[in-house]
C-alpha cells in the first residue's frame, strides 16, 4: 500500500512540475477541452447523462473502452472516429510529458 502512495506522490509532483512548462500546460488544456467537448457532444447527441458522457469520453481517449457504452447514432459513431484519432494523440502526448517530468525528477532526486 505504501508503494501505491509513493507512485501517486511522484505522479502528482511530475504534474505539478510540468505546469511550469508552457507546452505541458497547453497539452493539458487541450486534453481538458477535448474531454469537455466529447462530454457535451455525447450528452446532447446520444442523450446520455453528463456523467456517463464524461465516463465514455475518458475511457475512449485513454483506450480503456470497457464496452458498456457505445454510440448508437450515426452522427455519434462518426464523431467518435475523429474524436479517437485526434484525442488519442493529445492524451498520449500528455502522458509522455508527465513521464518525462517524472523521470527528470527521479534523476535529480
């Protein structure tokens, strides 16, 4: 249990340090905008609750995709194609930057 705490502590430090980097801030802002856009889109088009829409947006962009929700409309499916293609790169870039800041922190500690 202590190891989980240590990992999360390092993760949050890396994120905090990352916010000093304008590129990292921009990537996080873009990821937040994409998740909010997806949430609002799915709530409106698929008639899901905001929470279900947020859940689907996050699980889709992080490639978890449990399969418990999927778009039923053609518009929703078409949006999801582009949403994944654009959003996956943004989320991957953000995770890569977090990992980079975490390893920089580990080497300096």
